[in-house]
C-alpha cells in the first residue's frame, strides 16, 4: 500500500468533513429516548438478578461451611 504525504488545505478538509457529515443518518429523539429507557431497564433487571444470585450463593456457601464446622 503506497501512502503519499499529500497535504490538504484546511478549507478543503472542512468541505470534506461537511460532505461526510451530511451522509450520516442521525437517530431521532424518540429512538434515543426508547434506547436509553431500554438500557436503564436492563441495567435494573440485571442488577436485581445478580443481587439475588449473589445472595443465594452466599446463603448456600454459609450453610456448607456451618455443616463442615459442626462435623
């Protein structure tokens, strides 16, 4: 791959950036709000899931240790 050191003047660079930005499809406000709500809901659900999982494992391990200590 041959890369030449071509220099682009600042005005041409700005024009090229504007052309590329005009090609971008931006999300609507509604799409952003729905996506954000889904992410927040999933964070809440996963945190509840991991809290319950941690509590169950903690309870089980403590019971196993108690049984072992009583032997």
